[in-house]
């Protein structure tokens, strides 16, 4: 399930990026750009609020921040679960 949600996030970002350069069916470019911008803004806020969990990632902090910006709670929620064990 987690993988499907991550694929969905990436699809929104990719379609929004494509929509900047090419017309999409039904004029979806503008809507996708707004949705992608709102997702990135929400995930940025998540990264700031949940930084305690984001930094628990075993790799570099920059990688964890990037993954949080892309996927939000889909990235830091499992890190939070590890903390409670």
C-alpha cells in the first residue's frame, strides 16, 4: 500500500512537471501544478514539524529531508514506529 501511495505522489509531481512544457488532456496542467505545489508545501511543513523523526533515517539527513519533501508521512511514519520499539 505504501509503495502505491509513493507512486501516486511521484506521478503527480511528474505530470505537473510535464504539464509545464506540454499540454495535458482536459487542460489538467494548472490543476496538477497547484496540487503538486500544495503537496510540496504540506510536506515541507511536515519536515519542519516532524524533524525529530525525519533525522532518525539511517542515511544522510539531506536524503531523509528530500524523501520527506517527496513523500511526507509515507517516509517519516515508519521511522516514528521504529522509535517506539
